[in-house]
């Protein structure tokens, strides 16, 4: 029986439907051309002239908090989805991934510059918080009706120069940029009248203190490769994790591999990938040194991996609501809230990291990556239709580079 990755796209949809992963209607929708209508594309951004397509694949069974998720992922990089499925398989063999999510609070910051009496201004803001809460509620009553809105206010002095108001805002299931900016600007105007000065800035921050934590507990035997025992692989994974803690160069690539998976899910769900990645990398630097956002350690005779980072995402609003495919993917994933989506993303990041480290310390990254890169090389060389597979088959036995792919394609065309 053919493996899932060996099937054609239509056969994969049939297989997913047969297993109950997607409905007949969802399978039909995935099979459609998902180009946006000109009216939608033209109104989402300015100066729109065309559309840009990326492939969408699936992580077929991600075990998170006792549930199995089918996870749509959008990426251009070969091996990302294959690695995610490999890591998820290992996690399934070990009881799955446990994820906890802190309450979702986003930050709006209001900053005043060069006030004459900084300490007095700070005390004034602290004393009049009731009025600030009222202003915030009036600025965005709809979010308060949904159980969100301003939750906390902190006033601080920076560098003996700036007065900063940090507004901690619950945006519910929205990423919340517009909500935060609306509240921050309204509060900034109010406080500005008290201080006789307009704010320097009143805007959201893409940093957040709310960390999502994912953990997987592995039997080393499940990590064995063709040439290495599971114990050897586990030891090397711990060593590579320790290296990332002391070497920013390794930490950068370590975290990039994690974001391969997380960003692919963000793209599939219409989320703001720049805000998401900024939040993660800011957190990675919060100690003053750039650190990995996942670690691997021995706990007794088990290998335990932990991912910890904020994930700034939403499940409603903005482009998420405007992009039909984003809605389809959220439904297929089975997430009902932004918190659900954070849980899935954290688990994806952890299994992505597991698969990358296992390959890195075992057979090496290039073996699997270049095998999948052959498809991209064939397409870049100009192959179309059946030519792509014909070029790929020959590339498996030759140097995997563009010049070789072009030479193979030329031979095929001459033969035909």
C-alpha cells in the first residue's frame, strides 16, 4: 500500500476523507482553485496587481493534549512538512505533547517624552486608573462585551526621560492590533490632557509576556536511526540543545527550524507572520542574550523536550475572516479559539525541532533535505508535467544542482 506522501493530491484528499480527517465538502473545497476574487484581493492591500501562490500540505496526525489534529501548513521550503510529520510520529509513539497556555494579554504602550516632573506624572497616572479604564471601555465597548478589554495598567520611567504606560489588553480570539491601537490612542489622548503634552507614541507592542509551553517526554529507543541507537541520538540532541544555550549562532538556526513549522501554520490560517516571529525572537532575547526557545534534557532515563515562547495569533478578525482558505484550514484543524491555535502551533514547533535535531545529529540535514530539493530543482530547470518526475528520478543518482537538472531536462526533451 502506498504511503501518504507517495499519493497524488487527489488521492491524499480521498485518504483524508476516508479516515474522517476532512469532510466531503472540505475535500471538494481543497480541490478548488483558491485564487482570491479580484475584489477581495484588491481590497486587502494597496496597489494590488496580482496574486502569489504557495503550496499547502498537511501534518496528518499531531497529538496535542489528548487530541489528534490534522494541521494545514503553507511553506515553500522542501522537507518542512515531511519533518513535522516525522516528529509528530515520534511524539505519538510516546504519548503525545502536552501544551499549556497563559491568559492571552497583549500590550499597548503610550509614551511621553521630556516631561518636567516624571515622578509626579507617574504618580498621577497610577492614581487615576479608574478614569483610564473608563476611557478604554468607551473606546472599544465591543471587546468588553465579549469579555475582554483593558485588564491592567503599569506606569514606568525609562532612562530618566520617558514615561511609559503599558496597557495589558485581552483581545479574546483576535490577534487584536486594531483593538489595541484604538484603546491606546484613546487613553493617550486622555492622559495627554492631564500632562499638557501629546504622547510620543500610542501603539501596540509585538512583545507579550504570555508564554505558551509545550512538552514531550520520549523513550530514547524511539529515536533510533539506521546507523545510530536511540540512546546515542538522544545524548547528541541534549548536547546540541546545550550548545544552543551558549552559542547564539546555533540558537538562531535552532529557532529558525522551530519557526519553519509555526510560521507555516500561521500562513495557512491568515495570521500575521511578522508579529508572530517578532514576538518569539524578542522573547528569545529577553535575558540579554539570544537563546533557544526549546530545550532538550535528560530527566531520569527519558528525553524531555520543552518549547516556551509567546505566540501572537488570532482565530477571528482581519485577514483571517477575509481569506476563505484561512477559515477552511481552521475548521479542518479543529480549533475553536486563539488558545486552541496557540496549542497546535507550539506542538508543531516542538516536533519540527525534534525532527531537525534528530536529523542534524544523526544522518545529517542534507540527506533528507536534498532528496526533497530535487523537485524544486526540476521545476527551476523548466520541467513541466511528467518531465518533473523524470528529472527528479535522475537527480537522485547525480549531483543535485540546477546545472545538472537543466542538463537532464535537455536530454529528456531531445529524446522525446
